[in-house]
C-alpha cells in the first residue's frame, strides 16, 4: 500500500472537536453522512466548517458529504475552505462531477462506490480526471445484491476496482472492517486488502489506525529488507525464505513498498 495507509472516518460530532489534532491517521474523513442522524446534519456541517478552517492546511482532511439535495448545500458551504477533498457517497455517475465542477475543481475527490450500478460504471469513474481515488462500500453493495450476499459476492467488485484504479493510477480504498477490538483479526482483514492490491483501507476506529502503523513498524521493515538482501545476493532468479518463494516481481513490489515507507518517514 502507499504511504497514505490510514483513512479514518471521524463523525462530525461536537465530542470529536478537540480530538482532531491528536488523532493519529494519515487522512481524516469528517463524516456528514451515515454517522449522523437527520437532526445532527446541520450542526455537523457547522462543525466541519470550523474544523477545516482550523486544520485544513495542517492535516489531510476529507469530508464525506451527503448525496442528493444536501450535497448541494454542503459543497456550497465548504467551497471557500482549504482542505484536501471530498468523499462522495453512493457514487454511480460522473455527471454529478460536471454539475459541481466549479465547487470541487480545487479539491481531490474520492468516489465511494456502494451499489451494483456504481460497480457497472466503475471504469468511467476511474478514468475521470476529477477523481483521485476509488473507495468500496462493501456493506451497502452486498445489501444492494440482496439477502444472503456476503464477502464472496463482493470479490468481483473489489477486484474490478483494484484493476481500474491501478490502470488509471488512482488510490483504491477497501471497505471498512467493523473489527477494532481484536487487533490480529483486524490485521488479517487488512492483509487481505493488501494482497488484493488496494492502496489503502477505510477505517472506523483509531485502534485500527494504530494497528496499521504497527504493521509497518521497524520489525516488519527489517523482515522485508532481509528478503530483498537474500534475493539480491542469490545467483538464482527465485529463492525460498520462511516457506515462501520469491521471484523478481515480488522483490520489486517489496522494494516499492519500502521506498514509500522511507518517503513517509522523511516527511514526519
């Protein structure tokens, strides 16, 4: 995954106001949508305006806006603030980007794909120049498929997102995991996202962000560097280390990952 490994949803609620600066995640997604009731959305928008005004130039902050009529209001209310970008939910049609081009053209846009139609038209979304990343909403997608649809039913959609995202050089963020108490279980899901080729994963709790940081800790870096060194010192084009076989493409991926971590460390 890229250097920006953690994308953490933070509900736009007053109790999180004083925690924004101390939350340790690469990207914060202030959420005006699913985490708020209808009564909370208006004060939530005021809070988001305050937070991006204060922290927008100091942190990577995205705002998940609502769909429909509230999107219009929220984009207009936030248009003059400086922050990283928007997460657009229930994304299905690039036409909406043209409608709001003037309001979002200075911001990055993460298209959150959560429906059958969104997956069908994924190629157009990935190719659109205003879209910088694709995110998968697994729960809503499986609900759209119907009763009984689970993780297996989402495999094609997730693979398609990774494929089109990689081709168009866009961020690809896998769906959230609701596991945050059991770190090992969560990291198992995180590793699945990595193996599928996603560049990041949507998170819902600071413990998940902490687990991801630990995953890229000194011990993991040391292990990966050892694999590279063994391969480079070998006269063969394939080596076995700890029961796994490594060839040149594997080593190049590891080296790219290590390079991204080194770049991240320089900027801390």
